[in-house]
């Protein structure tokens, strides 16, 4: 088991009524796409992606969903939590023209990633989607990065009207990208894969558009022991070989977009 660190919450930013960013002073050696395991000492340990990371501090951006995240939302600056990690695979760093597509609380991990891509000299376009304006996050921060940003909401209350995938479909039919990255709910990524395959057929491309997706599945140990996060038929452990998977692996996953497992390992259809 990797070393644990007990850390004081250094900063809390309320992004929306249900999303908060927690910052810690800690030299976390992490790459974009990786995650940490966090416990508040009161029960349970949960995975969270890294939304910002520098030599002296890192952040996670959390959506309040259930018991654990509700407890986390009650924490104040100066309260303690314990973390281990960073764990998992990270995004390929392209130096070319790239498109990032994400939605909701899954978008902040692209903030950390976009900064690294810019440092590598990539030409970055981001589609930042949410259901509605009050759930849209990080618009200002991405704007400050000086990348091309397309904000979208399903109901048109902020940015372009439509889902991130509908807008992505339009963009990839108009512009050529060297690499595409997606992060969000699994059915959103399934729709993204379908859109990319449709575009490959239209362009009659032999190789097709290259991509990586960040998957979120139920994780317990995060170090490849319990097997709770494996995906059929490859037996890929998403906490070790993922959560970022390349196109060649994603294409082989028979359970992608069909079913997922809960804490007991029982399958549930999407
Ligand atoms: C690699 C990875 C990165 C993630 N990054 C983020 C992030 O940046 N921000 C964020 O808000 N959330 C993130 N999540 C999801 C986060 O772990 C869950 O939202 C959280 O665990 C919910 O706990 P809860 O007790 O509040 O809710 P619960 O009521 O226990 O669960 C609500 C839902 O959260 C998911 N969940 C619960 N426990 C786990 C678990 N141990 N592993 C994975 N999913 C779980 C399940 O879909 C479940 O149905 C990530 C998950 C993974 C696997
Ligand atoms: S969470 Fe235990 S093997 Fe991945």
C-alpha cells in the first residue's frame, strides 16, 4: 500500500451549489488523468480526479452525490483528510491540434490537462458542457488559459444550446483534429465514440480519429488487488491500466456503455 498523507484543507471554492474545489498544500507527483483516494476518517475512501497540480499544491473538484461527498461538503478550511496516490494511467500528451470534450464535474480534470498540453505546445480546443448554467463549471478559468473554449448547456441557458457531444459532432465534421480526449458519464463517452466512428465513415479514414477516454467505475483498493474495477473482456483494472484508456483498448471493451458494477461487484445495466 502506498504512503498515506494527512492533509489540511487549504482552500475551498464553491463552484456551484453542488460542486466544490478543495485545495491542499502538498507536493503530489501526478499526471493529468490520474486520481487520488481520499478518506475523511469517518468511513469510506473514494476516488477523485486531480483538477490542478503544481509543486506545492493540488486540487480536487467534487460533486455532492451521496453520503461521503455530503460529509466532505461540510468540511471547512483547516479540517483534515487523508489521501493516497496519485494512481492510474494518464493522458497522452499531444503536441498537435487536440479537442477535449467533457461535462459536469468531469471537466475540471481537463483544466490540469489543458495547462500541460499548452506547455507541450498543443493547439487546444475544449468543449465544456453541462445540463444548465447553474451546473456549468470552470468557464472563467478555461477562458484565462487562452485556449479555444466552446461552452454548452443542454437547455441553452449558457453558451451554445446542445449537449457537448452534439457540439463535438459538428466541430469534428468541420475541423481536423489530431487527437480527441473525452471525460464524463460513460453514456456520454459511448455517444462520443459513435460520433467519432460516424466521422471516420464520412471521411473514409483507414486509421480513424485517435482518442482517449477517462472512465469512472466503482473503485475500492485502487491498487489492482480487489478486481472491482475490471472491464470485460480484457480484465483491465481501471485503477491501474486506466482510468484513461486508449482507443485500441476502448474498442475491445464489450461492457462499455452496457453495464457497470457496484461495490459488491454485481452488474447493473446503464
Ligand atoms: C477514477 C475516478 C475519478 C473520479 N473523479 C471524481 C471527481 O473528480 N469528482 C467527483 O465529484 N467525483 C469523482 N468520482 C466519483 C466519486 O468517487 C463518487 O462521486 C463518490 O465516490 C460518491 O460517493 P458518495 O458516498 O457521495 O455517493 P454514493 O451514494 O456512495 O454513490 C453515488 C454514486 O457515486 C459513485 N461511487 C460511489 N462510490 C464510488 C467509488 N468508490 N468509486 C467510484 N465511484 C463511486 C457510484 O456511481 C454511485 O452510484 C471519480 C470516480 C472515479 C472512479
Ligand atoms: S479498485 Fe481494486 S482492482 Fe481496481
